[in-house]
């Protein structure tokens, strides 16, 4: 039987695609209630240290969550993160096929169960687009400083 939490988008990018995108269904646990959400992970070569995750089913268009690409990758292999975003690898007690992304806000928290194999394959595509250690060559520091000084 197919896992109802995993819904891999048929438009999966080819390995080495310049701007990989991953669309799938994740299980979100909030206050003890499990809710499936369609999500999209995006990667932009011009912002090579970050990945974005948007909830496609959200009633109000919300800003995407921005994560460290390295944090997501590290969290697939060992517990990673110590702030508002933490990533945990698959395990027997929670799910042998799902990684967990733990989001901590002011007074609330959520756990996202994400298919680990699909997330891993997608992250590998982002590293094919911009290899680890080469991110600094893609950063536009002058543009970032101008936006910072302008306040936007």
C-alpha cells in the first residue's frame, strides 16, 4: 500500500537541474493533531545557502519558511539545529522513512514529517546546482548590503 503522506510530484526535476523544486505532501503535527499539507521546497542558485518551503494549502498566502540547506542535509543523518528550526533523521520510534522538521515559534510548535528519501534526492540536486563550498561565489554581497541599508 502506498504511504498516504508521500505524494511525489511527477514534474520532479532532472538531476543537476539549475533550480530544483520539490512538491510533496507532508504530515504536520500541531497540538497533537495530524494534518496533511501540500508543500513545495524551492532552491535558488542566487541564494545558495537557503531553501524555501511553502505550504500550498494554507488558507492565507503565507511567506515561505527559509531554512539552511546544510541544516536540512545534516538533519537527514543526525539531529541538527538548536534554534527555531531543528531537523531529525528517520528513526524507529517516529518513522523509519520520514525525517522530522521541528518548528518552534513564540508559543507554538509544529512537527513536519517529510519523506527522507525524496528530500535527500532533492537536496542532492541543489548541491549539483551549487556545490558545497562554492556558495560564496554566488552571493551578491553588494546587493544584500544595499537592501539592508534601504530597509527592504
